[in-house]
C-alpha cells in the first residue's frame, strides 16, 4: 500500500518490476528553503505569494511569526513536494516503482500544481513532474509490449500443444506412451500463463476435445481387446478340454498329429486376459506332456524290442546268404521259404534298419529267382518250337522266290527274298535265346 507523506498528504508510488530509462536527465529543481524570498513574499497583511511565470499567486496566510518564517514554512512544503517527485523518479529508474501508480501520482501532482500552497520554482518542478510522467508512460508502454509478447508466446505454445494433442488423438495407437504424453501436455498447459480468457478458453476446448477423443478411441480399443480376449479364453478352454480328453489315447500317430493341430489353433486363438492366459497355457501343456510322456515310454520299450528283432533277422540273413541255388534249386527254395516264415514271425525292427535288412533278404530272393528263371528257359518247349517254325517260314519264302524267278517274275521273287530275310533275323534271335539257357 502507498505511504502518505506527513507534510503534503500525497501518496508515494508502489514498487513494480518495470522501469524505462528516460533517455535524459530530469531538470533540476532548486532547494526553495535556501532562498525562499526568490520564489515568494509575504505582504503586510500576512498573505503569502508564490512567484510564477504568469505572475504572483496567493498560496496562504501566515500570522504565526515573522514573514521570513512564513516563507520558510511554505518553502519546506515545496521541498516535500519536490521530494515526492524525486522519489517517484528514483523508483522508476531503479525498476522498483509501479509505472501505473507513478503516472497516477505524477498526474495528480501536475494537476494540483497550479493551486499548490507552496513557495518554490514551480516551473522547474512542473518540468520535473512532466519528465516523471513521460518516464512512467514509457515504462507502461514497455510493460504492455512485454505482456503482449509474453501473451503471444503463451498463445503460440498452447496452440502447439493443442495441435500435438489433436494429432495424438487422431493417429496414435501407442496407448500408454500417448496417454503419458497427454498428461505431460496438461501439466505444461497449466504452467503457461498470460493468455487472455477468451483465447485460453478456445484453445482449452481444442485440447480438451482432443483428450476426450483419444480417451474414447483408447476405451473402444481396449473394450474390443477385452472382447477378443474373452473369446480367446473361451476358445482356449475348448482346446484344453479336447487336449485333456485325448491325453490317454494309445493311437500314437493320429493323436500326435491332432496335438500339432491343436497347437496351431491355440496360437490362432490369440491372447486371453492377462490374469488367466498363463494358467490356461499350463493346463494345455500339461495335457500334451502327459500324452507325449506316455508315448515316449511306449516307444522306448518298443525300440528295445525292435532292436532284439533286428538282431534275430541279422542272424537269419547270415543263414540265407549261404544258400546256393546252383547246387540244388529246390532245396534252396525250400530253405528260403522257412527263413521267410521265421522273418515274418520275428516282427518289426527299428525304422532306420528296415531298408538295410529287407534289402539284404531281397538280394537272396533275387538270386534264387534268377536261378529259377535260367532253369526254366533251358527247359522251355515253346522256345524250341518257335525255332522250328521260323525255319519252316524261311524255307517257304525261299521256295516262293525260286518259283517266281523261274517264271520270270522278278518283282515277286524280290518280295519273297525280303520276307525270308526278316524271318532269318527272328530265327537268329530265337536260336540265341535257346543257346543262353
């Protein structure tokens, strides 16, 4: 609050952070007390006058003492007024004074100077007051410019924040980071000051609308996600039920294939709610583990049995590979049949040994089969008959050729020779087959 001067009742200025240099020194105001008679006089009736550029002006009446004391009294009042002006100026120069209050005070002083009950250089004091008024006006203009610049910057910043919020609301699907950023924008928004209420309200509506749009879109996303996860949970429970149902199956191949299909369906079902997804997976995996553990135990036992079967078949192969069909084909065939019967009775062998063992047995079978075919060819009556038939056909066509030439039918003779030549080729092949037996 302003302090009141005890001599004049004039309020002192308030300190404020804005000050503008006047650009030139204020005009000096002489001390009235030093030569009060220079600026005023007291007449015989005690009327006190102050001298001005327009002439003398009565400022009061003095009857409490000598005329000199009266002049000094009114001169002190002038000095008090001058001190008030200097104080306003000093505070403005230092930045501690409020330009608005200083302007009001200096203007009141200037308006009251024409009737002020003081004795002193009123022209110089008026100039000093004018200087303070000019200084205060410049300080006010500077403060206004600073406020306008700050307002402009604040509006610009809030516009940028509103635009960012609108972009997030329209585009972002990074729900957590986008939500965190909107909260940061709100904190920054609150810290930005200096925007007029109308503009601030308009920008706030934009920002608030963007936040609401983002929250609606995020809420819709998570509602749909919850719906999908509920569906996924239901589907996974169905898959678990089937997995648990077939866990005791002994149909190893088909069941293992079905578990593979169930795993694909499990992945396609998507994620269930976070609080239940892991528990569902543990149940599903437990059913799988139970089946595959049983299958592994059975396969281990079976592999041991198959290994023994392979050893037995190897022993049979050693025996089979000693069979000599050239020595006695019928005995070889009988021996092989006994081995084949024992082979079938032994049963399965490990998968990786099947080709090797069956291949060796087939080699023995092929050897006996070849011997059997060779013997058959040697005793085939039809082959001998074909050779005789081919010879007869050759003789027939040779006879036809001879008769045709005797009759002068060279063309017919040549045709018969060609047919005889063809049958000779066939005869050669048939004789070669018989010779190979």
